[in-house]
C-alpha cells in the first residue's frame, strides 16, 4: 500500500536532490554564459576605445596640419606679389647704378633712392630679406653660379660679384642670387 500512496522518502529526497542538481547546472550554465557575454562586451569596448583613441589622434594631427597651413598662408600668402616686385627693385637699382655715373639730375636720383629704400623697408616688414652674397662662401642653396673668375687673391668658391640679388621670404628662398665665383688660376 505504501507504493500507491506515494513515493518513499528516499526517492523524494533523491528527486529533490536531482532537481536541485539540475537547477544548479542551469544556474552554472547561465553564469558561464553571462561571464562569456561580459568578456565579449569588454573586448568590444576595448576595440571601440582603441578606435576612439585613433580617431582622436587623427583629429589632433588634422588640427595641427591645418594650423600649420594657416600659418604658412599668413607667412607666404603674399609671395606671388613679392616675386612680381623683385624685377621692379632690380630696375630701380640698375637705374641708380646708371645714374651714379653722371651727376646730372641729382634730385631725381635722390628721389629714386628714397623710393627704393622705402620699398625695401616695406618688404622687410613683410619678412623679405636679401641673401648675403659678395665675400661669402658659395652656397648652392642660395646662390646660382653663372661663371667663375680666376683669382689669386681669394680662396676658391668665394662669391666675387653679384649679378642679381637673391631674396628670402620668412626664411624660404624666393630667388637665388646670381653670382660670379672665384677659382684658383689654371697653372700651365
């Protein structure tokens, strides 16, 4: 009769134990799945964070490049105009050299000299500088040698004369000085 009434206490305990074991297994599996999901989310977060850091670095580089470009525009924006003015300066200097050979028209000569000085001052304020040439060692970065002169009284590769002045704008070469360079005489 006991069998019909129900299960024995041992069976009931075993079934409870089995149910608890199944619940424990389900909980362990759920915890394991949650831990795996957390690991995956952490990896995704690290990847997104790395992308963010790269994007931030790219943006900082972009800002630095744009600031440099803006600075260059401010420093060299008038370069074309200044290059157009260099032949005017050359012509004024040639006119003064030619006029210095005779003393007529002293007033005009003085006026042209004053005009040239003022023009050079304005250009200097804009960052234009003349390239030093005569008496310096020949530098192919700022001098253009048109010919060589045999000179015993000078070391070789010294600029003897300047045929056309060179100019820089804020340190950047706009036009090289065209020069004559010394060389040792050929021994026969």
